[in-house]
């Protein structure tokens, strides 16, 4: 079973940028779609972005379109999330997760799993 470890979070001012990374164990990373999710205090975990197995197709929640870019390097077993023009409302714990092929195609983000411990992103105003 794949294990995921997120990193790259931190404290940044509004308008700043961060690049999150998600390191995956195992030799099957390149076989699956991957996604980023976030959870703010007192709120449910929400979908942020997803990418198909090869990296040539991506999908975003409306909140991140035009500001966030998801990418992957299958040779390095690593998933990335470049976040630009950050806003205070982006403050949350960010997680990466693995999905199935049909989950990505049909947008079944609730089926993504194998959660890591998350990395905290805090955006100050």
C-alpha cells in the first residue's frame, strides 16, 4: 500500500507563493491519479486539485483555478502543488491522496485515500 508524506507548507503573506510536495513510497505511484485536498479548522476536507496518472490532464476546484498548478514527477514518485497569489482563505492543512482511474474521470474525489499527515499552510492578511 502506498504511503504519502506531504511537505512544503508554512506561513506566508497574502499574495505570496508556496510549493507543496508529496513523496510516495512504492513502485506503483505512476499507475494512479493523485490529488490535493485541504481542511480548514471546523470544516470538512475539500478537493483542491487532481492529476491523472501520466500528468497530461488536470482538474481544479474553482477556488484554485488560475492560481494553483498540480504536477507530478513519476520518476521521482513525487506530486507537487504550486500555489500562487495565496489568500487568507487558503489557510488549511493540505493533504495528498491517491485515487482510482474512474475516480479521476468522474470526479469522485470522495474515493481518494491513503492520506498522509498533511502540511499546514497559513496565509496572513
